C-alpha cells in the first residue's frame, strides 16, 4: 500500500477541511467569505490602514466562529495519520487552529494563525489574541496590533515557506485536501511535489485547476474520504 510504504508524506490542507466544522470556505459560491466580504477591504494592509476597527471586528467575529467550532473527522483522521506515520508533514493554509485542536502535532501554517497577534508597524509577534479586546491594542513600538495572518499582497513567513518547500521537494506522496489551488505561492506546492516525482492525490468534492495534474482524484468530502484512508491504512498495518 503506497501510504503504508512511503517514507516521506506531505498532507496539504485548505479551507475545505474545516467546512464540515461550520467554518465557511473562501470561494464556495454564495457561502464563501469572499462572496460576501471584500478581501481588499478586510484582508489587506491597505484595508487595515484605512479602517483598522472594521478589520479588527471582522477577524474578531471569524475568530469567535473558529473557537466555537469543533474539529471534524477529517481533522482527526489527519492527526491520527500523523501519529501513525511520523515522517508525515502537515502544511496548512488554514488559520483556524482546528488541526492542532484535533491533536495534530506540528503544522506548518502558511497563512498564519487567527488566534495570534503581531505588530502592524514592526512585525513583532505579540502572542495570543487577548480575550475581551474590542479594538486593536497598541504595541510597545507604538504600532497597532493586528491578526497574525497573511493578507493579500503580503509575503509568507520565509522560514515556514522554506520548511514547506523542503518537505514537498522530498515527498514521495502528497495529499492536497480541500483547497481550490488558486492562491500562490501555496498552490505551487502540489506541482512542486509532482515535478520531484511525488505521487499526487487530490481530495475535493469539486474539480480544481490541480485535478488534471493529480495522479489520483478522490472526489468527496474530506470528512468522509480521510477517515476511509485511515481505515485502509489501519487494515493493512
Ligand atoms: P477556497 O475557499 O478557495 O477553496 C475551498 C475548497 O474546498 C474548494 O475547492 C471546495 O470545493 C473544497 N471543499 C468544500 N467543502 C469541502 C469538504 N467538505 N471536503 C473537502 N473539500 C471541500 O479555500 P482555500 O483553497 O483554502 O488565504 O483558499 C486558499 C486561501 O485563499 C486561504 O488560505 C485564504 C484565502 O484567501 C489567505 O488568507 C492568505
């Protein structure tokens, strides 16, 4: 079994993995966040510069939804795969922290984490988002604190991206789960895995720009497909 026998596995996830936990994805028609809200206004440095309070309120609302949500069978199956396959690397675009709450050990968070803050002026990490904080607090440098997530037009954190790149270049098996494969540089990773000889599996109920390039497309919800993959592994372990 390819999964049992591989020695370098990458599990790459997107918003679709948290959809079954009630967290809206970004681009699903009607229900997606970007169908309702303007990413330029709410998820960009310019938007925060112009109206920090509105951006803060929006992320505070999203964060509350993430805190209220529970991990789902996809998160838990991925955490169990990581326990059983110690050479598995989890790379996520999700900022909701549900992988960690499901018991996943390390996760490379390419787009940051909504439960943490950093300074908008000096970029310094400012720790966990404090409870009952109704407006962006001031940092010791005088700058405003903002959610520690990656906004449009911003670079990813270099060492996180480099670690994801290295693990992907070495991957024998690469799962791309619940992502529309539209946002770069993250969306480049599955192609990088393929170029380096990795076997590429996509898990998504919909077709994406990646589907035609995958060695195997498992068409379905992650909350169904990932537990089935885990069960198959356990059966042959
Ligand atoms: P998208 O909303 O672009 O795509 C979600 C994908 O999940 C779609 O392809 C859906 O078909 C699929 N999907 C929906 N329900 C699913 C389920 N139950 N199981 C499996 N797949 C399901 O979200 P991302 O690809 O994660 O960036 O978006 C990438 C980035 O764009 C995000 O990290 C965010 C956003 O702007 C930043 O914040 C920087």
